[in-house]
C-alpha cells in the first residue's frame, strides 16, 4: 500500500521549506550568507566609534568620551581632567560640540586593525578638518593619535540662501 500525498500537503511542505530558506538567507551588502550555519557578528566600524565619541562630546559624558581614546591621547585627556575638574571638562566638551554637522571619511586602512579617518566639522561660518588615527582594541575602535584641526573658510555660510 503506497501513500500519495495530496496537493495541499505538497504545497504546504514546499511553502514551509521555501520560507525557511528565505529566513536562512540574509542579504548583506555584498554577499548572501547562510546565517543558520554561519553566525557572524559584525564589529563596530571606525565611523561608529567616531559617532559615539561625538555623541559623548555633545552630551558632556566624560567617561564615554575618554573611552573613545587610548594611549598618550587618553593620558593627556586624563591629565587635563586631573588639573581642572571633570565638570569643567564636561562643559568644555558641550561647548566644543557646537557644530552643525559632521562628515567622516575613512582615508586609509593599512590593516584590518588600523584606520585613518578624516573628520570634517561643519560650523555656520567655517569647516574644520581633523585626521584621526584609530586602532581596534578588542571589539572597539579607539583613537590613538589626532592631527591638529585645519580651519577652512566657506564661501557661503552654512544654511544661507543661495541666489543669483
């Protein structure tokens, strides 16, 4: 005696397996991967670390701001806080974050553990460009070297009306 499945059973099984395949397949920016068999967590990018630093700066969160740095840069910041106070440093951070926008570009990746970023801060009357040198420490990206900010005047103030 042989069993012949009905059309409804076949359709249901095909539908369920198709649905499982779609759930298993995940479209990434460059590739398809089977996440059921391969679980790969992406670590934060250097840009994410810079945006986190900027968010901490705007909030005046000195601990989170310090966490974005390592090495001598972090030690220099700790010395500034030690010489003054954490509350004064927090108010300095919020005053310093009075820009209207920011643009971040990764300019160099000498290795998977290092990156160089060009950060352009946009103010109403000028732009400031600064290069940050970053390295991965564990799962976090941290700034270990900063180049001095270069100020650039803009022909038109940010947000001004452009007319002929």
